[in-house]
C-alpha cells in the first residue's frame, strides 16, 4: 500500500511540473476509441515532451490479444472485454481496471446520393445476417421499397469491437454476419468505400461520421416498430437512439499503474475526457462517472461491470448503476 501511495504522489508531482520522462505508454486496440485517446495523448505530451505515447489500431479483438499477453499498458475497446479475453488475461496474470470513457452512436451510412432517409433494424438484419450471403444481393431484396440496385456493404473487420457490437445489435448474435462484404479495422477505409459508391452501405463510430458528413449520409434508425431516430449526442443522452448506442472503454493494466507515467496518463485521461470527448464528437459521460474512474485508478479497482459480454441497448443511466465484478 505504501508503494502504491508513493507512486500516486510521484505521478501527480511529475505531471504538475511537466516532467520529462524517458519511458513510454503503449496503447493499442479500437479504431473507434482512437480519436479520443489520440487527443488525450497529444495534450498529455505537450507537458511531457520526452514521454512517448504510442497509440496503435489493431481493432478491439486484436488489441485485447496483445493486452492480455502483457504487451501493452492500455487497451482501447469499443465493446467490453469478453469472457474468453478475461480468461486469457487471467492465464497470463494480467489484471485490469475498466474505465468507460464515452458513449458512441454507432452510425449506419450510405452514399450522399442514396434516396433512403432512414432504415430499420429489421432491414439491416436482412442485409447482414449470415443467410443473406448469396441471397440479398440487391437493395430491393431486403425491402421492395428500396432501389433496384446492387448492394455493396462495407463494415468493420472481425477483430473490431464495432463489428461485434453491430452484429449483436442487428443480427442478434456477436460475429454472426454474412462474409461477402468489404471489411476493415480502419474506419477511414469504410468512409472512402461508401463515399465512392452510390449503392454502398456501411457502419462506423459517430466521430468518423461527424468528420465525414460532407462525404456520406447518416441514416436515422427505427427499432421494434418505433420511429426512426437520428444518430446524435442528444439522442444518445436521452436514450432514444437504440440499439446502436454503446459505451466505449479503455482498460489499464493494473501492474502498469505502479509506473508513475502510466498512472499520470490515465488520471490525465479521466480529468480531461469531458472536454476532449466532446471535441472528437463523442458523448461525454456524467461528471460522476469520471470521478468514479479516478477513484478506480487510485484504488486499483480491478474487474469489469459488463459481465464479459456486450450489453445491447444500454443507456448512460444503466451503465452508471452496474455493479463491478472481477
């Protein structure tokens, strides 16, 4: 306990005086969380120019494989850690502190000239479920009201937490999807694909949609017979943009928190998340969530609130009331 307390004091002192460190902070994982973490890293390094913060993009699944082998300090994740990944972490003696950092409105996009102005989860399921492969090849195959045009699909790759969440929300089972679509862990590739084809449909995080509104059109989503709701920060906060609202996370290696630079970076992240999350067009959590996260770092609260699975349709309020479990 004394060693942990000393590390906390040292980290705070180093950050306060803009210390120069020779160490590095290694981060990998989700492309969806990347804009937030990159913004935090840039701000942090302004005061600590000799500290190298590297932020990779190998997808949530690819990132967790590295994280659970102890190869990275922090994991960006666009979905919660899954039961199998928790098992891998335990096998390698890796404990973690789970920190939700924002809410995302996973956004379905089409070409700017596409005549559609909304789409239902039922129609998306017809397009994306495994049985659609070789069968739903034109837009009107999914819905007679849709255009008589070839259907070109773009989406996150299988290592992506966005792929996991989208398939669970749309088809009813994580990773349950047709395979004949253009897949990439890099959301910019999906933006380019959809923007260049009049007949394309894709999905990615809200931040990338906001950055590319001039290139693609975001579709309001209807679910369970309800009205179509547009992706927006306001509709995430009021709980109406469902089931494609989701929390996004970082996970911090508990042992790495003994290093002053890792502790300082993680605390800086939580203190500056409200401003930086908004700047990159995601939805900040309530102030008490970031205060809870800071306490989790200081107390090294290990474990997850998410039960090793995606929780589709979770609202901000429901996230705040979940009980933590190791």
